[in-house]
């Protein structure tokens, strides 16, 4: 009985130990003059910091999920324009963001991407999703910042997983 218990404990300890899990890289996010951002849902005082925290934690999630050990992404968020806009003339919907084709999410980002001390990319670009309301993208409409997260995830995978160069 004692050997069976010892064997079970040894197996449990072995099963709890990761064998070859590769540590994730890291993402450092800085918001540059967020009070000047075009739109970060600051119609209500508490939402501004909530949006910034959510964007920062989503970048952390992307880094944990996609970056390899030794990779470091430093992102400066220069501007945020969330998907949709408020239409104050619609009294019954004045606190609802109305999504239209002409109001896609847009981020202005400056970033450096380093892999084991070697600079791979340094760039500044506008990230947008002009087709955010089409097809599968609309599946994100029920999530907080769903369109922005989908856009950032697609951009992140293009730039830092597939290593596609930034556009012009």
C-alpha cells in the first residue's frame, strides 16, 4: 500500500512538472499622451483608464501566446480610435457606439522588436481593419473592444510571428 501511494505521488509530481515548455517573450506597452488620443471612449470618466488597461493586458496576452523566449516587443501607443462612434442626436442610443463601415478601429503604433538582443524591426505604422464589420469579424461584436482585439491579434501575428514587413 505504501509503495502504491509513493508511486502515485511521484507520478503526480512528474505530471505537474512541464517537460519542455518554452517561456514566452515579453511586451512592454507605453501610452504616449493618452489625453490627446482621438477616441478612447472617454465620454464617461472611468472608461479612459479601463480602455488603456484592457489594451495593455491584451498586448501582454498576445506576447505570452505568440512570442518566444528571448523576444521582446516594445510598443508605444501614439493614438487610439475605437471602432464606431457615438451619435448624440439619437437620444435613445446616445451612450451606444454605432458601428459603420466608415468608423473602423485605428491605432497608431511605434514599436521595436528584438529577438535575443538582435533588433529585427523598428517601425511606426497605422493599424486598421477597414473590413471589421464583414464576415467573421462581426463575431467579436459582443466582446469588450472585440473589433480592436481582433485587429491587433491579426496585426501581431503578421508582424511578429510570420515576420511580414510593415507597410510603407
